[in-house]
């Protein structure tokens, strides 16, 4: 599962992607230099134009943010963003519940962060840097927006509407977001199951298969067997003649990893239909 497709994607999405815009056009320094993440002094490099970073500047905040993420200092990293109200009241034990999610993000941070530009206008700023994009293995020139509050620059990971929601929900924001994300992931996974069944049946004279056979054939990822990364438990039931199937997804921990139970059934024409309901965490029974 790719970085963007994961929830934890709530960090992948917010901490890496949503703070970034499209291709940046910030002004670059006249004397390009490269600054390594976590370093206070620039070092020469041939990897594109970069700028000198002043202490306390917007670029310095961006550098510190990604350095702390890479060093797995997650609370300190989020404190540098407008996601701060979502973690301020989380205890260390509660924050550790998201450790697996954060670890996946930290692994994507490049060892050397190339910051290429900085534009400041009053209490607003834009920093450009090369960061993972849709393909986490490729770096793209992206924009990071910042706002100055009480003399300190903070990274704007979410827009004003979401920022208000975070302030209202506090630490529940991450929990609610994780549930919503797992719901979306469950829908996508069951859609993938349906497509896998079509592909499998086309190669097996119209017969459908259960999950292990679909994985073995290369039509489904192995992580569908683990709720650790998906938050859901998936199953497929095939009719005795193997001409029909039903697929199910139930939250691994009701109220924590998800609330909705999902199922896919074939109609009279063999077309799959997805439905869901809150079933108290129990899987739907056919």
C-alpha cells in the first residue's frame, strides 16, 4: 500500500501532501547552496538550487519539521504545524497508539532535505522544497505555506475550516480521522476485491475464489490478511459451485479502527454492489 493510500494517510496526507501545492515558482537565492536537514550550516552540493537558511525563518521551521519527523520526534514535529491542537492533550500513551502510522511517514523523509526557495510577505510565507509526491519514491518541487503567530512560524497543514474543526475536536480529531480513513480504505479494498474476482474468474472458466487464492494469483496485496495496517478484517465467501461470491469487511476494533461493516454481493446479473451499516463491529452475515 503506497504512502498516499495509507491513512495514516492522515499524516501522509496532511503532513506530507496537503502542506504541499503544485510546482513551485518561488524566487531562488542568487548563490545557490544546499542545506542538509538537521544542519545549521549550508553545505555545497550539485543537487539543484537551494538557499541559505536563517535561524527562525520559515525555511528553518520547515527544515526542523521534517528533521523531527525523520528522527521520530512526532509530538515536536506536529507542534510546528496548525495540527498542534490535535495532539496537545494526547498523553504519551495515546500518542503511541499512532506510532505505527507515524513510523511509516518517518521512513519516507529524505535524508537530505533540499529547500529551494522562501518568500515572505508580512505574516505569511511560502517555502519550496523537494519532497515525496504521489509516488513516494520520487521527489517533486512543492510549496509549503506558513503563518507567523506570536513571532513564531507554523506550517499550515490544513485550511481554515479544518483548523477550526481541529480546535473544536481536540485530540478526538485524529481518532475520528483514522476511522473515516479506514472506512474509505475498506471501500477501496472491497472494490479491489471485486476487480480481483473478475480477473481471477476470467482465467478460471468463470469460477471465483477466496482471498488466499486471489493473493497467490497476484490480484490482491498480502496486507489484506492483516488488520494492523488496514484496521479491518476482510473475508470472502464463495458459493459451492464457485459461480458466486460475497465479500465482507468488519472493523478490527469497533469504535477505534472503524465503525461501519461493509459487504459486497452480486445481483442477478452478476454485478457487484457495495453496502455498509453500523453493525456494532460485527461482520455482516449472509
